[in-house]
C-alpha cells in the first residue's frame, strides 16, 4: 500500500512518535493537527500520523474522503459550528470512516482523528454529519 496522504507514514505501530491528532483509542487511526488560518485549514504532513494499519479499502476511502472532510470542516468553521474559542467535538461520517474534530479551544489549530466506522445502536452526542451526498 502506498503513502497516499502526502508523506504520512504507515507503520504497524507508531507509538514512538508524537501523536498530533485528536486523542483516539481506536486503531487504526489517522490523526492530524491542522493549521487554521481564518476559515481555511492547512494540512502539514509533519503534523500527522497513523497508528495501526488501515485495510487497503479503508486507506483508499481515507484518501478519497480526506479532501471532502477538510472542506466540510472549513464550512463548519465558517458557520461557527466548529469554533476556535470553544471546545466542541464534531463527528463526520464518510465512506465507512468516522472523523472526529475539535479545536480544543485553540485559536490556531483543528485536531482530527479518522478511523473505520463501527456503528452501534447509539450515535455520538456530538454534532453528526453524513457526507454521503458527496459520493
């Protein structure tokens, strides 16, 4: 499987490197600290990483969904649902993946974690958006 996210590594276990994303106990998980500039987000490969190993299908879906997730997060910054001054976790679903994101009250960063969706009877209490209309 190739490095599809601009230099992001794909080790089986990545616990010896800093975790930049939103804290996440699910593996495999892609995490990133996105730089916020107004309502725009910038992805920096050296502030991202993967813990565990995604299946080929999930890695492909992550590669497809990532630009759409970024755009949706930017729209949520514009609407105020994702607010740099208030900690509030939002949840997005796309292509069998779950994306959780939060500013953690930071005025400069958005932290995200993306992992394979494991549906339960109870959906998370945070804001939930499905991006299925994009696919």
